[in-house]
C-alpha cells in the first residue's frame, strides 16, 4: 500500500472510532435519563461504567491523532480534521461526565416521591441525543448543512429548559418541601442543556472546518 | 536566522499570546464578580466586551497553532505543546463565557435587595482566578508541580460551593420570596465551579504533557 492509501485508511479508522465514542456517549445520556424517568437506580449505577469506557476511548483517539500528526504530517483540510477531532473528543468526554451527573441526581430523586410527571425532560434528552449523533455524522461526512441543523436544535433545548425552570420555580414557591427535588431537577436540565451546548460547539467547528468560516463567535452560544 | 531559531521564536510568541488570553479571562472573572459584590451593573455591562476580545484571541491563536503544525511539522514535546494549546484556548474561551453568565446574573440580582452579604462567593472567585493564572504559568513553563497545586485548589472551590448551596437552600426553605435570588446565586457559584473545572482540565493536560502520564481519568473531576 502507498503512504497515501495508508493515511486514508488511518483517517477512516479515526472516523469509525469517533462515531463509536459518540454512540457510547449517546447511550450514557439515554440510560441516565431512563434511570430518572423509570425511577431505576440500578440503571443509574450502570451509567457510571460508561465513564471509564468513554475516558479510555478519549485517550486512545488522542494518541491516534498525535501519531497521525507526527508521522503523516497532514496538510490543509486533513490537518484541520485531525486537530478538530482532538477537540471534539474532549467535548464528548465532558458530555459523558454530564450523563454521570444526571445519574447521580436520579439516584437522589428516586429516593423521594416523584415531584411531577417527567414530560419535558425526556423530550429535551431526545433532542440532545439526536444532536450528539448528528453532529458526529456531520463531522465525519463534512456535512455543514447537518451541522447547522444541530445549532438550530440548541434553541429548542434552551426553550424547553427555560420552560421547566419556570415551572419548577412555581413548585418551589408554592411548597418549600419541593425545593430540594426542584433543585435536583433544575440541575438535570442544566446538564442536558450543557450537553446540547457541547454538541453546538462541535457543530460550529464542523462548519468552520467545512466552510472555513468562523461563525462561532457570531452565534450567541454559551458554555 | 535558522529554521530552528525561527520555530523557537514562534513558540515564545505562542506562549506570550496564551498568557495574554489567560490574563484577559482572569480580568473578566474579576470584573463579573465585582459587578455582583459592588452591585455595579455598569461594570457588568463592560464584562460583555471581554467576550469579543477573548473570542478574537482564541481564533488568532488557533490559526497560529495550525500554521506551526503545517509549516514546522513539530515532533514529540513540541507537537504535544501545540495540540494542548489548541485545547486550552477552547477552555479559556468557555471560562470567558462563564464570566458573561455571572455578569448577567449580577444584573438581575442588582435589581433586587441584596439577599445576604457576599463572603464565600468572592473567596471562591479569588481561588478560581488564581487557578486560571497559575495553570497557564504551569503550562508555558512546563511546571507539573504548579499544575498539581491547581488540581488541589479545585477541591477548595467545590467545598465552598457546597457550603453556599446548603446555605441558599436554607434561605429558600424559610422564605419563598428569596427563591429567585437564591437560584441566581446558585448559578453564579456553579459558573465559578465550572471555571475551576476548566482550569483543572488544563492542569491535567499540563501534567500529562510534562510527565506523559494520564492521571486525568483517575482524578474524580466532573465538567
């Protein structure tokens, strides 16, 4: 095989690993929310195991990228692809940490009577998971249109979050006994919102990489 | 000048820019907290201006790193230094976003009577600022001992955060009229805690880079 073909094969392998890491993160988010909605603290415990697997994948992909940079000395779009991959895995790893935070709150919440039916939170989680999945697809297929649709979904998540926070404030004000549970639920929402922000950060990188256009700091996105 | 001397000069310039970006972030945090403690909403407005400057520095340093990778094809420690710099500026930029979040909460809080004397929050901010300053020093001087001291300070920040959250919960439970202000203050604390987490993430990268040792995923650090 020529050096060029080798390099292309290595890039394909890198893409596969990124998609695998994203799938793992998506699963961690889904399980953490399921542990809350299904009041299943055993499932919450299992979510903690994802953390280690996600961290190991981050380290392995990081090493892979460093080796590609050192040995293949890529240029232009390939160079940008690899440095973006190194930033993306940091975002993915932190999304995994947020899933762990959600599972921790689920365990606390499951010990008390359920405060309210969970409707908006699973909806937020669903959108957030789709953002994680699609943004990695957008990255490996260099699809800036798909990346833009991920940025748009961030507004939906922020809107749902505002709605839940308003509702929880009403609960807290009318009955102080609900305060501790409301705060836990607010933090769950904030974790989902932060996962969506990470996905949006990646989406901005994808758009930058593909269109070589810094839209990043024109959008009003907070971390 | 030889290519080697040129490269060394470029690396020095990169280090200078990283320190300048960190100083800007530190200033943004200080001003955002001062706008809360001094009930100075004009100062809070000024904090928003940092965001643009920080974002521009992020883009400029990112470009610089890409050029160094493409033109100088660095190896080993220099390669790791440059890829770490690219991750660090992402963390710095997000710290800047957190300072903006704090300033936004300060503006809301300054419109109502002050809930309580601010003692722990300025203390948290002071430790957090020192973490930002020291972790960048540790990075450019490859000082893993200083980086470790940054990781240790993260526990102090977490401890203070827990203390403030407990206190605010007491306020909320005894008087529902304090709930909205308490939630704002909880979010300010969470922003500071997240800045400290970003600094800790960088500190772990420094230790990794210097000691080529993955302590990252043995420490119990959440994003």
